[in-house]
């Protein structure tokens, strides 16, 4: 199992609010060969201007791995009130990882099994105490990074980004299920969590999932590329600014990349700032990544 020991916070922090490590303990057993928390994968969170942190994320080595370093990253952004939102994201992430580890078949098949299991766990929780948890829901993005490439499943508006070292460019690789989805993102995408479920075209709320984005084939990556998942609070910044911040920190540990991004969001001091959680994987840590070349990665 990859160690979940957390190191000290990087010094590059907004003095108004320190980003805290959001990496949760890993689940199950896996090869995780050579992977080190904070250096190769890490997450950071800030609460923003909310009363409660409703994001939750975790990493887990793929238990089906043999000698390769394969890593699962899961992030959820809860909704439905402070207590219900935090509960929804936690339930969804832990259920997702548990079922992904138990499922058979291809990575794609296992991701789909896991997303439906997470949705079912939300439904069961609401049924257990409707008065307390009615309206509970969450977005979720789950991504597997292995030598075969990047594969993912997502529901909602939490973005999954791939930063290409060759192209020195960032692009969102999952589909945005918000009603006002835009290619560039920006502050209009995450100003208010109030009535958020009404502007999402899909979320994990129990029952049928209206829309699921799942990768058809593994997305190749090159050595030096970075995979990033985030709650939509990061979209206070444009995709271009997010990419610029990654470019500046491209040679730093994953912990510093994640910390630099949440610090940049806080620097805007937006009065309605949502929770922000950023989870990063340095893809050169994944065993089998292609060596650096002049060729641009996809």
C-alpha cells in the first residue's frame, strides 16, 4: 500500500488561510511501486468563504497491479447543505474506491461499476434518514493513471485536467455537466453553491444517473505530464491561468503544484469563493511512462 504519511506544508501559502493536505488514507492493497505521497501525488484544500468543507478526495494504488505503478485518484464535491454535502462526498469517494478494488474486468468497466456503487451509497444514506439527508448529492471524478494511459469516469462539473509538458498546455479531458458549461471556465462557473443541483445536468443523488462521462480508450501521456482533478471552486481562475501556474511549478513535487494552485485561487480574494480542492499526480512517477523527447504528448 502507498504510505499515507503527510509531510509538512509547503511554504508557498496565502497568509490569510493555509491550504491543508487533503490526501486521505489509501484503501486496499496494490503494487504502488515507487510511488511516494506528496512527491508523486498529493492534494490540498481550502475552505474558501464557505462554512464547511464539502470536498473529499483520496488516492489508492490499483490492487490488480503487478510491477507497474498504477494509481487511482478520486475527488468529490458535495452539495445539499453543509452536513449533507460533506457526508455525500465522503460516502461517494469511499464507496467508489471500495467497489473499484473489488470489481473485475477492464479499467473502464471497473470505473463504471464504481460510479454506480457510489450513487447507490448516496441513495441508501438518504433513505436511512430522509429528514436529515434529503437533497444530498455530489459530483465525482475518478481517474486511473497506469502505464496504459489515463482513464476516467465523472459525473457533474468537477474538472479533470491533463497538462502536457511537450505542448506546455492544459486541457480539460472530462465533460462538464453544468448547465452553463463553457470551454474556458472562469468565475461564473463557481460563484454560488446555493441551489447548485438545479444547474447541474447530472450528479450523484441516487436513482438514475442522467449523464456519465467515461473515457473510451486510455489517453496516452509522456514523461513530465501532470494529471489534475479539482472541485469546481478552482474555476475562479481561467483554464489558461491554471495552466500557467502548473508551468511555473512543473518540476516541483505534486504537493507544491497542488498548494500553488489553491494559493493562487485564494489570492483572488473572491467574496463568494467556494471550497477548493486540488489533487495532482506527476505522471512521470507512473511506471512505464515514455522518456522525455521532443515529441509533443497528446
